């Protein structure tokens, strides 16, 4: 009987949850997202994406080997931008990530296969 989830399972689950949240906040629309007078939507999207890509970055080598359609370099690149450039994150870039890249990535993650190892 399995009593605990692997690190990859936990990180994958977190990534999926945060991507779903970012996409949901993005559905408020482009006008709301880019309204600098009310930055809440941008901040929510950016924060959820940051958490999602941090969780993805923590997935082990075995996960990415098992799921070669996930571009690990792009995951790292987005995580780097969101985590280390947070004060200067380009709204247009984040909008493109949440409206174009995140939905595609979410579909792939929902079909992702976990490696057999208990943890990485």
C-alpha cells in the first residue's frame, strides 16, 4: 500500500493547480489585466505563474525524461524571469505566457507520466 506521494507527484500537482489559477485569473480579460490603475489581476497571474514554474523547476530529471514534450529549458527560462526579474517583469510577456503557453503546457501536464521512482 502506498502511503505517501512522491516529490514529483507533489510538484506536478502544485504546478497544475497554479497554472489553472493563473489561467482563470487571465480570463478576466486583457483590458482588466493591463489596467495599471488596478494591478490586482496582473499580480495574481504573475504570482500563480511564478509558483507554477517554480514547482515545474523542482521536477526531477526522471520526470522530464519520461515527458520529453515538456521543454525543460523553457520552464527554467520562464521561472528565471518570474523569480529573479519580478520587479521588472514585462506585462506583455506574462500575458503571452498565461494566454498562449500556459494552456498548452497545462494540457501536456494533465497527460504527463510520472516515473516509477518513489522520489527524485
